[in-house]
C-alpha cells in the first residue's frame, strides 16, 4: 500500500484514469447498444476496435506523419480518424451480416450467437495476425512490408506526435489526456442526442422495447440492427483513434483485454444504457488507475473485476440500470 | 430426425445386447491409442497425449454442461475452477507439501467445490448475462492472483507435480501391450515401443489417457444418474422458468448453487488430472481463452445433451491437433468452423431430445394454424 505516492499524485492519477475510462466508454457503447437491441453479447466488438487502431496506424504511415507538423499534421490526424471510423464501421457491418443475421432471423438460442461471435472474433484477429502471410500469397509482402510486417508483435507509431504537458495549478497534465476525455464525452453527448431525438434513434429504442410491435409500426428491424452495429463500429473507430493517440502501440490481439474491460464498463453502468456506459467507463478507468497506484501495477486487472463483482452485488443491474428502450423521448 | 431413429433402435434392443454394446464401445475407446488407426491418428504429435487432452476436455464439457446446459447458468469463468483444481494439486504434491497424488486430488476437488459455493452464493442472485461477466471476472481474478502471488509460484508456475502411482514394477509394469503399426496396406505389431501396464512415465502418454477415460466414464455415469433424478428435473425446471419452478416448490436458488458447485467439482477434477499429467503448471494454462473454448465445446455439441457435449469436446480438443499441417492458420480455421457450425446448426450438433420434440410440436402447431404450405399459396392466389 503506497499511500504517500497515491495522495501526492492524486490529480494526475485521476486524469489519466479518466482518459482510459473515456476510451473504455466509447468501446462499451458498441456492447451496450447491441445488447439493448438484441440482448446478446457482441463478443467480436473488440476486433472492430482492433481494426480501427490499425487503420489509424496505416494512415499515419502512408501519409508520412512523422515528417509533418502544424496544419498538415492535424489534417493527417483527421484523415486517420475518418479512416479508423470507416474501417471499424465496415467490419461491424460485415460482422452483423456474416455472424449474426442468419441467427437473428431464425430466432436461434442466444448462446449460439455468442459462439458465432467468438468464432468471428478469432477469424478477425487471426486475419490481422497473419497479414504478412496473406500478403505473401499475392507476392506483396515486400512492397507492403511497412504495413504487413511485424504481424505478430507490437506495431508502434511512437515518436510521430509530440505530446506536450502543461501545468495547471502545479499539476502536470498531458494534452493528449484532455483531448481524449473531451472528444469521448463530446461523442457520447452527440450519440445520446441522436438516439433520443432522431427518427433512426427512435426506431432503435422502439426495437429495443418490443421488436414485434416496432416492426408493425413501420420500423424495419433489419435496418435498425444494421444501424445499431454501424453506430457501435463508428464509436469503436473513434475509440481506436484516441487509443492510438494515447498509447501509440497496437497488436493483432490488442482488442481482447480492452474488449473485456469495455464490456465490464458497460455492465458496471447498466448494460443497454448509453449514459451508464459513459459512467461505467469513467468509474472503471479511475478505479483502475487509483488501485494501480495503491497496490502496484500487477493488480490492475484484478481491481477492475473485484470492483465489478462488488457493484453488482449491491446494484444487480449496474449503476444506472438498463434502459436503452425506456429512455424518455 | 436421424438421431431419434438411432436412439429408438438402440433402446429397442434387449438389455443384455445394449450392455454388451456399451462395453464394446468402452473397450474400443480404451484400445484406441494402441490401434494407432490411420486417418484418426495424429501425425507429428503423440496420439496418446492428444487423446488425454480430449478426455480432459470431455470432463470439463460434462461439468460445464451441468451449469450451462442443465441449469441454464452462463459461466464464462469455468477455467477458474479448473485452475483451482490444478493449483491445489500442485501445491499439495510439490510446492508446499509432499502429499501423494491420490490424497491431493480429493482435496483439490473439494477446494474447487467450495470455491464454487463461495462464488455462487452471492452472485447467483444476479440475472443471466450479469452472471456471465461476474464469472468471467472470477476466472481472471484467479489467474491474475496466481501470476502475482509468490506463494502460488507467480508467473513461473509450479514444477515437479506428482504423477499417479505406478502399478507393478517401474521398469516394465505388470505386463507390456504392443502397439499396432500401419504400413503400406499391411498391419504390423510394433513390439519395440510397447505400453507398460501401468507405468506413468514421461514419454508414454497412454496410461494417462486410460486414467482420463476412466474419470470420464465415472462422471458420465454419475451425470446420467443425477439428470434423471429429482435434482436433474429441478435444474431443468429452473432453467425453463425460474418463477414457475419456485411456485411449484423448487427452491431454485439452492438448486442453482448445487449445479454450480457440482460443475466446479468436475472442473476441479479435470484440473487436478491435467496438472498431474503435465508435471508443471503456470498461469498461461488457465487463460480466459480456455473458458471460451470449453463453452464452445458445450454449445457447439448441443447444450443439455451429454452425448452432444462429448462430441463438441472431442471436436474442440482434437481437430486443432489433427490438422497441425495448417499450422499458423489453425486458429483462423477453428474460428471459421465455429461461425459455420453456429449458423448452420444453431441447436448444436446433437440437440437434446426435448428441444427436438419441442421444435416438432411447434412446427405441427404452425401447420395446424396456417394450413400446409400449398394451402397458403392457394389462399394467396
């Protein structure tokens, strides 16, 4: 127990924790939306996020961000953000089509959808992990070595970005942390308004409440499900971009642990509840970072799960309860 | 429907014939590693070792089937109980004490069971999907604790775990059993590398397979007895409709806890046997991935049907070993196979008879309500 370190660095620890929590929250949205509409755990969502991190990395390499600065660097980063969102959304839609649609239409048992998603998750992760071999089939591994090399180890874009820190009342704050937190909360507010006010959002909530009645009222269930996956994918893309800004490094299996954490965050806040995902993510991120400072880094993940078990014992449906369908219009 | 036909034929046979068939099947299973059949046998890996892994998966699948299939509780942290079994054996026989294995295994099983009760008592009150994530967290907590605690051997793990006691002389055992050797169209008896009955050594894995298979058969018989008892019916009632079961006088919470700890019992047993064969364990043997593989075995095979679950376990454990020539692409192929199996056979490879009957009944009702397909067509015209 390192109380001195903990209390001396409390503000920094909190802000870093919030930044991690914001990323968890953005990924958690994908789980929570799909769960709200379909009541199933979209296990492959972590891979949707992983593809986003690679889209960011590849854009940064392709546009040579290491040599750019000023306006040009910002433009490159914006392109990277859109590339990340686009690839993640594409993967999410493909996932819905291949792994889920048939099962949803046949009203199959929910557990089997989980297995299908697990299979899809393996396929997606391994495709990325074997990309050097797959490029080899086309004789491209040398031309693309910047992109497909190091397929099984860490791929880094460290050094392309300066990350200035600034002092606020004696507390050193990383500019990246602030960007991450603000961007994540901004996206959440946007999404929350979208689901509450827009036509598509109303359709999503109606389907979540009662799919049959919703389809009788003219909501196309297949379309709604697609939109749900699309939004989850877009948010995962944003999360992936922010994650790369903060961490710089990715790997073909980076999604797994983050996915588990994000799902934990979704459950913590009350699965199916958008605001719950945000709250759950932030709480989890801060708790982890505090716990890490107190007990040492090796206990980080243990703290996350112990917290989850404790909260579920007191509030069995998460902090805010489940309510994608029940949110007021 | 084919399953049903097969089953009816089987139950139609006179009892002595049926028992004889079962005994023959068991004998064949015991002899499998000695026969070294072409096609089935795994090239490049020791067939006996692969078969041992298959029996461990079978045990785990049977245990998890009680939790997921019979009682309907989604458990994503089953590997935690498996780890508790393995670590208890490791600690008692090598790391902190010097017990014989036969004494350590019962303790390991009880430890797993107790941890099942400790985990279940507070968490089984939470609803389905929350239970999944809580159990997932439990599995990870167990593994990370093992990584971080020196008392549990941290990331390096535990070495020199006791082997089962030999029967007979250590050099040659009671007697030696030769393997078969399949040449180009001819069958030879390979007397140079016989299996010694019953020496648990380092190279020959066949005795371990026999041990695993014996455990599977015992658990299978226990499973048949429990399933057809009051307890089995209470589990199924709880799974189908908890409130209705409670109203009918089934104390659902108690039975869920019982299912959980029974499952943990079997998981602990499997972990203990695994640790003893392996000789050393470290936290990498208990990744979350294994919980997922175990669950895949149960669901792909057909949750709730013990034969389906066994088939699922055999597929999940055996296929990656058999197709080693795919090498790096094994996991990819396995994932694709999961997606295909799930979308093509959503009820599992061998669904429980009740599900099949319910499906048939539903279809018949639909036909009665809407008329046959042709009638509907005519009506539309």
